[in-house]
C-alpha cells in the first residue's frame, strides 16, 4: 500500500501566501518609490533649467571622480547649461581649483560663487530660483 504525502496544513498554506503577499507588496512599494523619486528629480531639474543660463555654472571636475560623473550626467541629461574643466588636464582649471582653496570635486562655481559638491536645489537657490 502506498502512502500519499501529507497535504499542507492550513497554516502552512497561509504562511506561503503571506510570504508571497509580503514580497509582492515590497516590489510594488519599491516601484512606486522609484516613480516618486523620478518625478521629484525631474521637478528639481525643471526648476534649475528655468533659472540657469549659459555661463552661470562652471564645474571643476576630476577624471576619477564618480560624483563629477553623476553631476555631469544629471546636468547633461536634463539639458542644463554648464561648463566643465578637468583639473588633471587643464592647467587653468587646476590653478582656479587651488586659488579657490577647493577641497574636493566637483567644485561648482555658480555665478562665481564656490559650492563643494553638486546639489540641484542648492544650485537653483544660488541662481535665485
């Protein structure tokens, strides 16, 4: 006589479905968070683009700086006008970096005023937005 495996109990079935439900809720929450984050980021970019004019933003960067790369990507992706120079490749840029007493990259000159690091809200505020 063969025996059939025991069917899962009600509690075991509920435990499995609860785990699936928790996973599903987590994935949905993560997705919604990404949508909201993207909308906020795009709104910040729109505000910055509205006040930034060519020549307002100059970014002193380093070849190996990941934060410079992210700032460059943000500004380029959102069509915000800016100039950039690399302190390792441009002697004038390096001299400006030293003259400003900059302590890291990216160093932004927003209408001539130094800002360490890139923050779209801070740059927008400095431009009067």
